[in-house]
C-alpha cells in the first residue's frame, strides 16, 4: 500500500497513519485503485463515444433513405397524374370556386334570404301571424342551412383530398344546392302557401332555377374538363 501524500511504500494495510509523514491513510487512494478507476472511466468514455457514433451513423443513413424515397414518390405522382406539365393543387379558378362558391357565396345568400323575408313581412305585416308563412320560413331557413353545410363540407374536402371521386361529389353537391333545391322550394311553396301568396313567389323561383342551372352547368364543365382539376384529384 502507498501513502497518497509522500509516496511511502513501506506501509501496512492495517496502518492508519503513514510511518514517514504521518498522513491519515484512510484519506489516501492507492495508486493501483486510481489506475483502475482511470481505466474504467476511459473504457466507459470510449464505449459512449462508439455508441454515439453508431447512433449518428444510423440517423444519417435513415435520413439518406428518406431523401431517396421522396423523389421516388414525387416521380410516381408525376407519372400518374394525367397532365404532368399542367398546374395542380387548389389554385386559379378552383381556389375561386372553393372560397367564393363554397364559403362566401352561401353566407351572402343566407343573409340575402333573411333580408328578402324581412322586406316581404314589412310589406305585408299580416304574414308574421300567418301559420302557413311561418311553415314556409322554417322550411326555407332549414334548406338554406343544409345547403350551406354541404358547401362548407365540400370546401374542406376539396382542400384535403386528391381522390378522383371528389370532382363528381362536387358536381353532385352543386346540382343539389342549386336547381334541385329551387325545384323543391317551388313544390313546397305550392303545397304550404295559399295560391294568392305562392302565385307571386313561384315565378321568381322559376327564374332562379334557370339562373342556378346555368351557373352549375358552367362549373360542371369546369370540373369535368379542367386539367388543374384532373391533376389535383388524380388518385
């Protein structure tokens, strides 16, 4: 055993003090133990360094593999879309349709409907107490809210999806909330309201059928013929 202070080797294992300098041996660390501790520390440091190197190499290889797969996915999409050199994504007239036709338009239409109902009631105050008029308003407002909900749903799906079926769903929703809804309203008015009242409203709705039918036909042709739509909803 060696004294940690003076280096005296002539000490016994059971000695408490060094017989040369008087240092308390319990506070001294044998040189052999110091070497063992240093060796263990070096081994552990070396192992950690190797482990960190392996982790870094694996992460680098994984990132390299991801970068290799990404061009393959893009190349596969470019080969599958009908018109690789044409625009894709929700932009241009498609973006106009989503924002104006599916979001802004329904809100403005609902507000316009409220305004027309109020102006009619102001012109004919007795309508507010008429049970048939109340039924008509309930049906008209319910129809408007359902149409607005359908168009909001369509807007979100057109942004999220890339399925071919979306363009046919869009066409279907347009015809439902457009001409078909107007026809249903005419039938409802004819049944619910007296002839004196329905006779004044139905002609206006017939004009609305032709107007909405014209607009819906244009958008139907757009969804069927547009190259942007074909590239956006291709899967």
